[in-house]
């Protein structure tokens, strides 16, 4: 595949699920004349518990010309304004913090937040908890949809959804665009002497050839790992959690639906709580070195306050935490769990899927449908994975819990990247994280880093001093009153999504 060509050739996607069908519909949109086939087994299940996204997913649907009202009702979708993190810190006044989604309209509040944080880092008495400065936090607390009316305010948001249903929705749209769907199981992978994949043997359809292959086979990594032998780099030394147990529950009050993800710390990990239109998705992500599956399920059921005779079946999952050394190897691209996975604390899984697909489309086309830009592509995807890992680990490093050995181990973990170590050093010594963002290309914006560091109380431990007379401190009543006043422009969340269904 060293010679340039005029088109991407025949593309075979092995594996379905959300990742597979996201790839299929995006490829068919970018290359409408390319023969694209998705081959998936009806005997191999999909993970399908991911129920949250980042705001980046808005652009995915926008590029495809699909409105919220088209796909959200099919997938029991709801809006997500941010993520709340109760229980990670025990510092008075910092027991919970909210990771907001923000837009250019939030700039005045962001600057006010920055101003007070700078003063608080100098140990001056200034209100520096992020929650009060961001409208999205108020929207979540008051169960509002992030769709402002009669105002120029620009709102940023993400989504909650049923992962299985979103895969089904994309499947129908992709097939309508001409993507061929084959239900079969791969029994053997054929390779050329150069190592490139030539085709796959299947149980019912025989031998299937293609020019380029996409591995969406999940943790199995049938093409990228088992066939092409691309090394896998485990992240277990950075992130200890390797198991999850999921358990759905009905809404406590069907008329009220928060527009946030809850990520609450428990004894040996954390629990997610995600509102869909028809139910609440719950799950406990934990470390099997500290608690077994039965103990984790008991703790989750107790947290959810389920009665002892509750018969709802829990789903137990194992997680392979880390990433492959190269997502694009020879004539194969790994997408989704086959390329890598970090725990869903910041709902980044589908964001990486989207970025992998979009960057591949761009690089493959610019390179004349050759591997010309493969190394550059792999470097960018690896940087994205590693910077996400760093941001997730920061939650554990900053925790101040003392109730279990698990939390102490997370906090005292000596295995942190140079990037994390540098960010902490810059923060603790009054440096400029904005400048570090420009230099290192961090996955998260400086405001997100400021929110987690300030929100979990990473400030001097000694009592703060009164500000000097010539120091301008932002009065917290100003953002509180301004954000509260803005609430009148945002509709009720439950009413909004119900209207979509009608």
C-alpha cells in the first residue's frame, strides 16, 4: 500500500457495537462511493454499558446532519451539562466538585474563577471553589436542559444514552447509506508475507477480502493484537481499577431528571449514576485487589438503597486498562476497546473513538490512501490516550480519603507521569497551567485542570490570610446571582426530552 491511490478501496470493519457503526457511518459519509462492509458475529456479545459522552459528540452528529431530536428518542437519550464528584475529597468546603462544560459565553465567569484561584493559591482568603462560577452546575442542580431560550448565551453540553441503542441507530443509518452488513464469525485471518491483512475466513460467507481493515472486536483485539501482534501497554500501575458491576434502577421521581453524571467515590472505587429517559444507569468501578465481585455488588446495592429482596440482575465486567502501542498498523486500524480503554470516569471512550475515526479519515485521504501519515497519526492518538490517563489519575492523586487502604494507595501511588508531576509542581508553585497547555497539548483545557485542582482543595493547608487592600477579590455573590438569573432561560430537562419523544 505504498503507492497512492484515488480512493480508499474496499473497507472491512470487523465487529459492530457503537465503535463499529460509528466508523461505518463516518466512512460512508466521507467516502460515499467506497465499498464498506461491517462484519459482526451474532454469538459474541458487546460490552454496551457506556452511557455518557463528552461535548465532542455533538460535532459527530452535526457532521452527519443528524439532529438531537432524530437520534435521542431512539436511544433514550438525555442531556448532560457536566459531571459531579462527591466524596473524593474530605477537605471542609471541598467535599464535592462539579466538572462543568463551558462555552465562550462563560468567559466572564471563568476569568472571575481564575482571579480568585490565583489569590487562593497565594493563601489569600478568596472563594475559589469552581461550582459557584459555572452556569452548567446550576442547570444540573435545577434539572434544566442546556437549550437556552430568549438569550444570546451559548450553551455547551454532552449526552447520556443507551449504548446498545445508539449502535442500533447508527447501524440503520449506515446501512441506508449503502454499508453492507454481514452477520458471521471470523474463523481465520489471512496475511501476506509483508504482514498486511489480505482477508478473513468466515463460518458462513467463506473468504472475505478487503484493502483496509478496521478492528472493532473489543478487548479481544482479533486483528490488531492476535494477528498483527501490536504490543499492549497496560495502565494498571497508574489506574488500579480493573472491574465494574452495572445495575439499572427506575427513576426515584419520574418527573425529575438531573442533567448531569454523578461519579461518587465509594470504599474501593467510584459509582456512576446516569439518568436516561426510561431508567437510571448505575455502576461501580472498583479494584479487584481490594474487594471481590460479591463485595462490590453488595456495596453498590447498599449505595442504591435497594431492598434485600430486589431481584434486579447485576452485570459484572472485567476491564483491560491501557492502550495498544499503535492504533494504525499496516492496513489495519483499531477503534474502540481493541485500541485501548481507561475507566469511564470522564466518559472519554467514545470521544477517543470519534477522534480516531476523524483523524484517520483526514490522514488517510491526505496521504493518498497510503500509510504516509501513519506515524504522525499514531503519535497523536497515543498522546490523547496518555493525557486522558493523566487527567483521570489526577482524581485519585488529589483524593484525601482515609477510610480504606485503597484510597491511600491511590494517593500515594509513585507511578505518575512526568506530565502529571509537572502540572502539580506548576500549580503548587503558582505557575501558569495555561502556558503548559500551549506547550504540551494536554487533552483537557486549562479551565478543566483548574476545576479539578481547585475543586478538590489543592490549596495551602494553613489558614488563609486577609487580602491586601489593593487586591481585587471577586465577590461570590456576583456569579451566583448572575447564574441563578440565567436559569429562567432554560427549560425543564424532563419536559424537553419527553417533547422529543412526542
